[in-house]
């Protein structure tokens, strides 16, 4: 760590020493309504032949700075999404500050209604794709709907995926620390009108933690006026059981203070079904067949609250506080299972039923304090401190009764478990960014400290309560990570290059009392990244990027505890998991900023996967998390979005992919076995404007997935047909919505695992068929856009949300 800090300070010292400039030019970019245009491109051109001398981008407030400019006559021009300003003639002979450069935004007439930028624009940047949706027809949808149609995004079982791997959602570069189900609930209640753009980052650069995969970053509109605004919302969903949600949010802004507070209450009653068949085998073939019908009824109460406070000390110093509270005082689950056991000839041998009751409580509290200083000339320094407290308690009571084929009782087996887990996460981070001439420079350091303690007590209840030591455990896990990074980027007229290097020093210790082992890991790893973009002309561009990434085990996966369906079916953690390192390559070709072709390849390395194994000797089935031996993914993605007419926008995404995974089959004499799958994913979504004034919107979507590889299973093909309607009243103060999912009842399909001596399949049937009604009422100053954000800590992502 000392070497990393010394290197960082040396680099910062050298770069500061070369800061000497000739002359400096400052200004801002605005539209015809005097509204700032964030992230617009600015070019300084030679008067003689209009060749570019320098180029830069405006910041989120539309302001820009160019330095180290030689004395002379120049043209200045700005552009944003294909629209440009007029040339501005300048003579530079001293430091110069100009007024605003105007980029007019074109408008199209639609039956007496003016729509600005009717078609969402997709921009290819050096390290990400930017999907601009502000002031488009799509901006009237929910944030969830916008993410669903973002180029390259796949939605599967409420989980957002990019290239068949789970992705992470950020809001204004702040990570959303929620489960996939909670992310959907959050985004369905966050208005798309607040979104400026969505960034798809396949290979996050060095400033992001080395851990993790792709990122979806939602950029919201900027605060534009003072005052107060708020809303109340409610939702009703009818599936097998009715479900409700209630929420409210409030935002207040003064010249120096921004305050955002929101609260959501989500009571739910859910049904999940499972049909499972297991064929137990020996050297002669199948000798026992288990058919199981498994029903789950889950009742949950959850309270989610957040408070964001920004205080502007002066023009160059801002202090921000973010707090998140997630309380789950109740999660009760009733499981009922009926299993019919047949011999190899299909004749019933016996049956058994299992009743299981689960009682869970969860607390997740976090706080994030950030100080930002903007230097007088340019550049900024950010300091951040973070703390998370996570507590989880689970009690499980399981009872099984065994019967002969005639229904007569044979025996019973009863047990209960008590599990507790407490996790403390602390981080400290310092980031510095600046421009040196036309080169953008970023660097930073970070320290992360994780302390996890878990206990599990197992009690047999057949003849009184008896503590079983070998099925109980105490587990502690400590992890310290020190990291530093440096990143450089530069734009030319037709080229953009960004490169970075991140170093992470990790030390972790896991101690399990039951297996009396200590798992110590200590390693220093480097994570390079490079991004190259070449714009051939206005219609053609090509880009290439590469990054090395890390995936650490989730804290829950390291915990060797077991969660039981019955005494013969359970899932367990693995304290011997090791981090996984991957290499990620991507080649893109863009045609006319409408047709996107992406060719990707991932060497996933010893990927951490959840595998299911059947023990044919003891008739036991368990899910266990382990490192595979190797894994690769590659494919081609095609994205195309087009306005068929002024009130019909068609989005299409097609992916052809290959996935393979080689793992150790621990219940098959520990032989290695390889699974692979070639598949296709198709997403066609129609966004419709159903009224002349644009207040009535519709959506009709169709998704097809030929199947995919999931651990030791291969899923059958699935289809999903969705319908959505949205009507706003009184200048968007009141919004009503209706949506229906899985209209064809083809979204739930079988998962099959058949290889060596393993032979089982299951059909999971959660409530995918539902109709949802939503209501939102907005009040206060509509010109305000809030400062909503979430806490950006990769360490929290490994919690069991």
C-alpha cells in the first residue's frame, strides 16, 4: 500500500509541475431557451482551414474550459447530438472568458403539438454508449421502461442483464444498493421525465472498483429553480394474490441547500410454485424417482427510506450526506412440499410431506458523507467516507412425515435452525481529476474494511430438543482492500482514447468453527483498461475496448450455513471460494448512429457459480456455490431503434450468444464436466403515442429467449408478451398507469440438468402473470429536478439484500 501511495503522490506532483499554460478560454453552452446543455462537445478550429486545434466537453452545468492555447485567431464551435452552433471568431492573446454559445434545438410539428427530439438518440463514446431520452416520447414512461429498451439490456425474471450477466444500476454515478426486485420497484415509481440519459458501460474504466461487471448509469436532469416539490404514489398488482405499495417523496431547494427525502412501504403476499423431478441412479440405471410439488406463500413487510442533503458552502465547496434505511421487520414464509417416491419401474414406494416455516428479520442502514472541492482554474478533489450496518436473523422450523403407498404413517423427522449474521462495512476514498492541456487526468485511492460474523444453531426435535454440533457453526470473515488508480484520456478530431490502471491489495481471513479451518488470502492484483474510438465519418465509427475485472465471493456465499427445504434438500455456502478474474473484450461498429453491431468475448476465468448436485448414495440434493474450472462467453449484439411515424417508435435488440462452463462434478467422482449453449435473444418493443396532446401513451413488447446456461442447468425457451398504458392529467400532475405481464403464459419454463450420473429438472412458477395499476400525484414546483442518488459502494453489493 505504501508503494501505491508513493506512486500516486509522485504522479500527482509531476502532473502539477507541467501545468504551465499559454492562455485559457472559458465559456458555457446553452440552447435557445438559455438552458445549459451538459456534456456538449466544444472545438477550437484554425481559421485558415477549419482543422481542429483543441477539443473538450462541457461539464454537467454546460460550462467548459480550454487551456494552453497559443496566441492567434480561431473559430469556436459547439455540437450536441448532431446539432451545432454557428462559428464564433475569436482572437486569443490573453486569458479569455466568453458568454454562452447557443446550439438551437430543432423541433418537429405533430398535429399542433411540438415534440423536441422525437427520436431517442444513441451516442457512442470512447468507454460507453449514451442513450439520450430527455424530451422524447420515451421520457413519459417509467425509469424501468426506459432501462428495458436501452440498447444491449436484457430483462430476465426482474433482473437487468447485459450480455447474459447481471448488471449494476447507478443513479447519477451513485450505486443503487437494492436487490433486483427492489430495483424494479424503485424504478417503476421514478418518473422517466426526470431522466436525461442512460449510460451503458460494458467495461467500466479504472475509476470504478475492479469488482463487478457492466454498469447502467442513469443521468437525471439538473436542478433549475428554487422551491419545493413532492409526490404521493400508490400501486396495486393482481397476481395470484393482491399486492400493494405506497410511497412519497419530497424535495426542497434553496440557493445553498438541497434536501430530498423519500419513503416507501411495501407489504406483499407472494406465491411461488415448483415442480421437481429427480432420477437417482446407480451403475444399473435409475433406481428411484422423486416427483415433488412445492408451494411457497411468502408475506413481507418492508420500509425503505432515504435522505439526501447537499450543502453548497461556497462556489467551489460542496458537502453532501446520503443515508439509506431498509427495514424488514417481518418476512414469514410457509412452505408445503409433497413428494412421491417411485422405484425404477415407476411403482410407488412411499411418499412424504414437509411443512416448513421461516421467520426472517433484516436491517440495512448506511451513511455516506462526501466533500467536493473545485479548484479555481479547473479540476476537482472528492473525499468520501461510508459506513454500512447490516443485520439478519432467520428462524426455520421443518417437519417431515413419511408414509407407505397405502397412506399409513411410517415416521417423522423434525428440526429447527436459528441463524444470525452481522456485517459492518467501512470505506474511505479520495479522488482527484484535472485537465492538463487536452489530456483528462484522474487518480484516486480507496480503503475498504469489512467485518462479518455469523452463527447457526441446529436442533433435532424428534425426541425432545437436541443440539447437533456438527450441523451448527460459527463463522467470521474479515477483509481489507487498499486500491489506487490512474486514468488518462484524450480526444482528437476523429479519435478518442482512454486508458487506465487500477491496483488492489486484498487481505481476507475466514474462520469456520465447524470445519476448524482458516482460509487466509492475500494478493496484489493490477487491472488495466483501454478504450479506443475512431469516427471514420458522420455515418461510420468503430471502437475497441478491453478491461480486466474481479469478482469476489458474496459474504453469504462464503458462509457455510445451510438453508433447508427438507432434511434431504438444502443449499449451503462455501468458505473455500476464491476471487475470480476475467478478461473482457468488445468491438463495435456503428452505422449512422442508428445501427449498432457489438462483437464481444469474455474469458470469465474461474467464475463463481451456484451448482446443484444429487447424491445418489444418500438420496440428497444440495445447491452449493463453487468456483468453476473455466468459463467463456462470446456473441454478437445488434441494436436498432427507429421512429416508424411521429407517434410510433420501434426498438429492436437481437443477440446471438455462446456460453460455456467447465466445473468439478463433486457428486460424480469429482470428474470435470463441460456444459455449453448457443442461443438467441430477441426484444421487440413498440412505444406508441395514443393522443394528440401526448398525454396518453402505450407500449406493446415481445421478448423471446431460446434458452440459456445457468449453473449446472440449461433453461428451455421462453416468451413474454407485455402491454402497458399510461395517461397523465392536469399537465402531468396526476398519472395513471396500467400494465400486464406474461400475457401468453410462456415466461416460466423448465430447467434441466442431465449429465454423468446427474438427472433432474424443475419448473419454477412465480407470479409472472399479473396486472398492475399505478397512481402518482405530483405537487409543488414542477421546474425542480431532485438530487436523488444512492450510495456507491461495491462492498455493499455482496450483501444478501
